[in-house]
C-alpha cells in the first residue's frame, strides 16, 4: 500500500493584492509554526493571483518557508502572441510547484473545454508544474444521479493520451460545483464515494499502483469545523479550500486536522 501525504490547498481566487498576499502567507507560516505543524505529515499549498506570485516567492525563499504555492491557471502555449495569458515557463521561474487546471470557475466563466484542459495539463508538465486537475458536477447533474459518470468523463477527457509516467505528479480535486462558495458541503460519504470512483477510474486507465499513488482532494465549502469529517474517507487525501483560505487562523486550523 502507498502512503499518500495529505495536502491542504488554498485557492485565493481573485482576492488579495500583492501586499495583502505577503501578509497572509507570513501570518499563515507563523500560525502553523506556533501550532508545531509538521509539513512532512501534511503538505500546505496556496494559489494566489498571478500578480502576487513574485512577492510570495521572495518571502518563501527568503524566510525558507515550507509553504508551497502555485498559480490558479496557465496558458496551454509557451510564449508568443497570447495577450493576457501566462506561460508555465514564467510560473516555473517564480518557483511555483503546482497549478490549478480546470477550476469550475474557469470552465464556466471562460468556457474552458476538456480538450483545452488536456492541453493545459501538457503545458504544466512541460514546465515542471504538478497539475491539480479540478473536476466535479453541477447541481442538475447531481440531482439527475449522473454525477459519477459526468465527473469520470471529465477526468478521462482531461488525461487523454497522457501516460502514467507523465502524470506521476498529478493531483485531482473533486469539487461539486453546487458546494463551492455556497456553504453546502457534500457529506463525507459523497466525498468518499467520488474519490473512490476517481481512484478506480485511474486504476482502469493506468494501473492500481498508479491510482494508489495519486492524491485526490475534496473541495467545496471546507471549513475548520467540517474538515475532519470530510477527510474521514480513506480515499480523500486532503482539501482544496476557497473562502476559508483567506483567513490565516481558519486556514491553519483546517491544516491542523487530525486524520
Ligand atoms: C474552490 O473554489 O476551490 C472552493 C472550494 O471554494 P469554497 O471553499 O469557498 O467553497
């Protein structure tokens, strides 16, 4: 059996300017240090806006902080006439270790397709960034009972043509769209059910060994008060946290969950 290091990740979305970002990362690091946080036991990463990354890099490198960080999106292209887009090359140079791909807000607001996400995963891999692929169903699909089928199709489409070797650093985040920013949390059974289904799909597409090595996170209104119950399931390896990652103490309390 594989030991997967749990990961608590904070998606800041379009919040925090570059000054606020430095203050938040600093406060988070202090709070975790005070709590005696063991980073080898639980990994911590944050996903600030692009404009914050240089400041976060300077702080993390200068103070030798063990918080990991990444971007919320990247271009599928490496350079050139793509006004407004950000290359994985740049993110790598800013010390990013991970990148969110296919967050439901990107899928909805920017109409990102599974095909584009496949291409973005390839771009992340070209530049040494661990892709955190976000998948999950909307309310209508959940109510129709098609949520597993829908989510597994998103997963398979995004990974099409990629090998287990290429995807060794893949992280999957299951985020039911109806639970994001709504205060509605999927139950621990729902989080476990989908995580197990995702793992079984990875085993079918690749191998059992690969499937057991990949971390699967749950996201959707995770708070300090519900994190322990959500992470009960043996296939739930951590959380992707939106709103509650903007407050250092609350986020540190989520990180300090006992599994
Ligand atoms: C998210 O957007 O990734 C998320 C999980 O948001 P929230 O925790 O605010 O529901």
